[in-house]
């Protein structure tokens, strides 16, 4: 909880939050609020404003967005290590070689006219990108993704949900230190563990961000849980005072569903992709943290037209005490006020 900034002493700055957590996930789902903002609110409270995050990303350049994650700019070198070897899959490498002129067209245009959105960039691909998914024939977007992974272009900001692209040299600091691939992996594992507090050395590969930490930290055993964990020594040995919090489904405390089950006996599935009749907890149910326990889920949605935070259900994994029930209500009231919604209704 301390590693995730979910104990009673709240941080006061969104850049510090990202530095400590190491990342915020960018997800466009906004049944209540975009996940990066919801995670920030759960740490900072209603003093947080989305424009604080935008300023850090687009003007101060203290944070950067890369591969659907927001990270501290001080970590940028870790994600440029080995960038010249990207993309990693041979099929993608072949496509990039076949479209080298297209690549040079994109870089030349950004150099002369950037920053630009993908719709502002002509498609001059010699060979189209083929896919069975949504990326099929989206050649400009695919090229930009590859060039981002190669460290040649970067996300300079957003217009609504649309990314704005520019040459990396205009977004990233010129004095960024890029370590060796091996050193970068070691430091990333250490940073990831510092943000999680405790994690497995090895785990199933996950999209977006790994959930394991290699040999970072120290070995540990969790009573009642099989296997060895790795723990961040800096997260141990301090007094703990907990609090109530409503969490994003993409929050790192619960994002690894197996870890949440093992450590907190907390079962959770994001059900937005399920038919309504098959949902147990709701479209975008918020996990409920009380002290050092995950105790339930809140099925809520922001009705902005009616200026109402609609609370469809509060699911109690354990019987709520009066203090727990009041804590949830207080958090819902703070959430509604932060969102600028006038009332809370069932």
C-alpha cells in the first residue's frame, strides 16, 4: 500500500505520483473518468485536475507518453535502450524495410511541419500493413508506432483522444542517458518493484507492462501463499495507517488479477466486454480499498448530461462495518465533486 501511495499520507503532486508509481496507463474508457486521471485522483484527492497531467506531458516535459503508458521523463533512457533494434518481430522488420521511403517521408514531414496527428500525414506506403484486427491497412498509424518504438518519433501531446506526433529530439531531452539493454532491464525491474512493493520474480507475460521483476529486491515468503516473492526493502519496516480509496480497474494494485487474488483474496474481472446480463459487478466496477484490504466493488457511471454520478450497486465482498459504509459514501461524494457532478443517485 505504501509503494502504491495508498496509505493515509497523500502525495501532493501528480509528477511525484508518476515518479513513485513509475507509470500510469492510458486507456480511453471514460465511464467515470480516463484511467490515468482516476488513478491520480485516488492518490491526490479532488485537488488533482487533469490539466495538471497535461501540463506535465505537453509543456513542462516532466512526463512522457510511450506505448500507452505515461512515465517520468527521467526514465526515458530506459525505453530508448535497444530502440534501434525495434521492431522485434521479423514480419514487422520486413514491412519496415519494404516501406523505408514511407518512413523517410514521415520523418521529413514531421521535421518540416510537426507536430502532427496521424490524419495529417499522407499514406505513401509501398506495401500495406495487413492484419485481421483493427490495424489492417492503417499504414500511417502502424509506421508511427514502429518509429516510436525505435525512438525516432514521440508523442508530443493529444488533441482530445488523438495523439500528436513529432520528432523524438523535440520531445525528449537531448542529454537523456541511454544505458545498455542489460542495465536498462535491471533498472526497469528495480523501478517496477519500487512501484509494486512486492511481486513475483517470474510471471506470465503481460501486454503493455510486465508484472514480474526478475532478481530485483530481496526474496520473501508470504504466509499462506505458495512460492517465493521479491520485496522492495524500502517498503518494509514503517508504521502503516490506511485509508479508504476507490480504484480504477487498471490500477496497478489490482491490474495483476492473480496477484490480487493471492495477496488480498480479491476476485476481480473487468466486465466491460461482457454482455450486460453476464456481469457480476458491473461495466466499470471500481475496486474498494479499506486500510490494507480490498473489500468490494462499486458499480458506478458518470452521467454528465444529467450531472449525476449513478451508483448502480455496491458489492460487499465482506460485510461492511458502519465506518466502511461511510467511507465509501465519502469517497463517492468526493468523486462526484471532483467530476463536477451535482448529485449521486442509484
